[in-house]
């Protein structure tokens, strides 16, 4: 807790001092009386916040939220003192260098002695990331606004802001189409086409065939064995990067449903495997790759894709144009295919439309 002195209070202190000096020089009573009035205002205002705030704070916040989706927060204030607490400004925020969830302030006129109050608000995350602690700050303002007492409650609790899945229609799970597990460069086959001589029966898209009346099969020019590695580069908060990560989350989710191993490259090139959609979006939320991987880290990440695998690149606008050729060279040496996340997402949409 601490007491803050407003600028107006210092101005009044200076004014009182000037009045007493003037009274001493002129041997006048009126400046002394005015100086005493000013000092009375200062003392009255200070005594109003002299006693410490005795308020117990409890916060109720979910541990996982999604970018762009509102969530509820509740702050419970319980006044445990024998006096009412008046004129409180309650601010709830996450003290981080980057704003993921905006701060919220509420004015509370009064909390009676031994009584409680719940402040419920709806918040909307603006960007993905990890918030390690949240802060509740209570400012009690004295009369005339000359002094204020501040109480800060820091809660060491993690809030994970998950990336939102891009608006791409889901693709039928494995078994709904050709009956075989697909391992795609990103997510899925390149689409459907009419039957040709030599096509295998297991590749027939029966749902599309029944709807159109023409025998159609899944196009396999977009399918490759191996793992799918998500390669992220850029500064967190860059709108282009956040949009790319959102699309990567969708493409990776579909790839998981198809049986493809999905991994996320870290800052050193090491890969972490996502076994479910929940673990995928959590790993993407924690991804903080500030600079593009160097050649050694790129080579390490490419080896995670295995022979014939794919690397899905999600890059922001801050990434240098010289990095893309480096990625292509590392991919060529490892025998994997590099795919832009926007192209992969477009192919997912096209495959669904064709089906």
C-alpha cells in the first residue's frame, strides 16, 4: 500500500507557505487565517486516507480464453474493517509489455463495513499469448482529491490466450471419404476430379459421386508422407503473423484429424509435437519466435518433418525477404516441401467445396 500526493496538494502546500511568509512580512492576520484554512483542507483530506485499506480481494478468471471471444471475469471485494470504504477506483489488468486483454476500471461509491461487492465484467482478448499474473489495483481517493491510498493485489496465475481457428469449413474426418488415412502437405488432398482409367477404387469420393451423379476420386497431387512442421517467424502482435498463426492452427487441426504428425518448431529449431487440437492451439499460443531461425536451427527443424514431410510457414511482415530462400534451401537438403500457410488454407477450402 502507498499514499500518493496529487499535484494540487503540493500547490496548496506552497500556497499556505507563501501566505504565512506574507503574513510575517506584513504583520497581517488575514494571510495567516487563509493559510490555516488551506492547512485544514490538507489535514482533513490526508486523514481520510491515513488508515490502510482492509479489503480482501478474490478474482475468478478462466485459465484459457480464445482471441476475439468474450469471457467473464469477477472480482470480489470484501471490506473486513469496521469502517465503510468510500470512493474506490478498482482497476484490473495484466502487467505485460504487450496488451493481450485490455485493462478495466470501475468506480465503487461505497462498501459498508464487513460487507462485500462483486464486480463482473466481460472482456475480449485482442491477441494470443501467455499472461503470467493479473493485478487488482484499488485507489481510495480522499475528499478534494488531494491524496489517494493505493492497494495492489498481484495474483500469480497463468491465463493462456489461444489463437482463434480461421474461418475454414471443417473437412470430414478420416474414414468419411476414401477410407484411407491421408498425410497432407498442410491438411488435405488437393480436391476431387472425375474418374480416370487406372484410378484405385479406394480413392473414390462416394459422397461427391452420389451428389453429382459422376464418379469422382480424390486428387493426390497435394498428398505427401511424413510429418507436418509449423514454422513460425515474426514478432508477436504483428497482425500478419497473428492471422497466419490462426490459419496454421486450422490447417494443423485438420492434419491431426487425418493422422498426420504435427510439430511446432521452437526458437532453437527443436520441435514439439501436438497430439490433439487442444495441445496444438496451446503450443501456438505459447510460441514466441521473435527472430527467424538461422541456418543451423532451420536444418534441425527440417529434420523433424522427416523424409517426404512438409513445412508450413507462418511469417509476419517483419521477416526479411532473404529468409524465404534460406528456408527453401534447408527444405531441399532435408527432402521436405515448404508450403505457405495461406496457400494451404485455401486448398483446405477448395477441397471442401469440391467435396
